[in-house]
C-alpha cells in the first residue's frame, strides 16, 4: 500500500523556474499561433483592388443573372502564372444552366438573351485586372456605350466567342471575390492576396467624339513603377452613342 508523504509533493526551485519559463513561452507563442490560425483559415486577407458597380437601373432578370455569374466567380483562385478565362470559370449562360432571358447587346441591336446583364460582371473584373497591372490576354469592347460602365472600361463576353482572359503575374496566388448586395443594389469585385504586392496602376481615358453617333475612346495605363512618360496605350475602341427607336417605338437602350 502506497503511503503519501509530504516528500512526494516537494517541488525543487529548478522545476518551478522551468514551469514559469514554459508558461511565459506559451504566452509569447499564443499571439503567433492566433495569427497563424487566422491566415490559415483566411489566407487572402489583403485587398489588392476593388470595383463597385451600381446595378439599380438594371432589370430584375439582369440582376438575377449577375448574381448567378458572381457566385461562379466568387472564391476562384489563380495560382502564380495561371491564366483566367471568364467563360471557362462561369460556363455556358443557358436556360438549362438557370440563366434568365434579359436585355443584352448583340451586334448592332438589342435583344433578350439568356444571361443578359453579365457583361457588368466581366467589365468590373476587367477594370480590377487593369488596376492590378495584370496582363490582359483577351478583351472585346461592346459596340455601344453601356449604362453601367464608362466607355473603354467594358468587356463583353459571349460563351463560345468573346472572352475575358488575364494572367496572374505575381509570385503569390490571387483570389477573386465577387459579391452582389440586394440592399444597395450593387456588385463588388475584389482581387485579394496574402499580402500587398504593389500599388495599383493609374488608368486614364481620352475620348474623341466622332460624328453624331460615334465616339472613339483610348485607355492608357501607367504601371506603379513607371514614370508619367511610360504610360502605355491599352485599348482604342469605337462606340455607337446614339439611341435609335425600336419597332415598338421605345428607345433602344437595353445594353447593361
């Protein structure tokens, strides 16, 4: 039978000092552990850029399509050197895929097509990529000025045809955050990473009015590390600006 004595519970000075050291070490490591846990669960905590678009003037069907496309893009991660494709990420915009017929801009006129309105999403993402100085591999402008996007900063997409493509040039992964907000009737696109890579590029616009129905627009980009003289031409687009009457006598302004 074991007999407990006071000697069984004696603690030496060295053992007390060791215990205090371990306790101090634990307190020092706790903040580091918490930070590590935070970044493990949310590695893309640094915002590289943000584009917010007012969608209040769009139809209910257009807003529905925008939200559906945004959900496809939200959380997409681009590895270093990886090329992004809007059509590849979002997929076909068809009734079978759940998209609604909504006003859209097709060639030289307007029509209701499945997925109408999602060019608002591709245009916002295009602007975000420009600001982050990401190499644009494919982008097609609309032929007519949009309601929601300044001319020269739009990007039309059509599955099997026009696409938006750009490359993550950074040595860190980049995450796309794409959120719609019903309360503010807006779309917000963010590009996120583990840490701030560089300052945003500077984008400038030059407009050249043509005849009564056209306008030429040039977009210039100045990279963060470049001087003012190094601003380069990104695009030169020609837009229709006049509105024409449709068969029912209404003004043709359906392009989102």
